[in-house]
C-alpha cells in the first residue's frame, strides 16, 4: 500500500480472516485428523481441507489483488506514485504459492505415493508444505500492513 493510502474496510477484513484461516488450517485442522484417524483416512481428510483452502486462497488472492490494484492506481493518480504496490507484490506471491504448492504439486502426489515419478512423496510433501508456510507468512505480512 502506498504511504498515505488506507485500505478499505473489506480489504482489511478479508486479509485478516484469510490469515486466521491459514493459521487454523496449518496449526489445528490438518494435524488433528492424524491424531485421531488411521493415516490413510487422515490423509484423505487433510487432502480435502487443503483442496478447499487452495480454492479459497485463489478467490481471496484475486479479489484482494483487484482491490490493491485499484488503490495503487488511485494513489498513482493522486500522488504520482507507482501503480504497483507492495501489497500487490505480496498478493502475487500468495497466488504463486497457491498455484505451485497445490495445483502443480498435488497431481504428482498419487504417483509419488505409488513409488512412481521423479520425486518421492516426502519431497513433494515438503515442497507443498513449504509453499503453504510461505503463503501464510505472506498473508500475515499483508494483514499486518493493512491493519497498521
């Protein structure tokens, strides 16, 4: 966000709720099934949770990117600032993490679980989890920025 510009209330609300959802999913919703169910069943539950989270992240990321773009354009016209903002960069990062971490890696998981493909299941899981953590950090940084 440009100096002097304040985010809209819906942008703040969506960003903070998104950060909270990612923290809840990462710290509560995904570990809990592995503590209570058989590994295969827990894997299916977590897979479903992460699928829903990926689609939610795409919708929120694009929506917030459009709002940030509008704000950056307004700031550029009013103050002669750049039409590209730090918020936009953070949101593009979250979208990249979502696409790479879920939509690119997830289709490779069944083959890796069966021992096929160039990567092991553990390698793919680590990459996917790393993208999720990076996305959560980017969203938390964005929430910090829009809440200040």
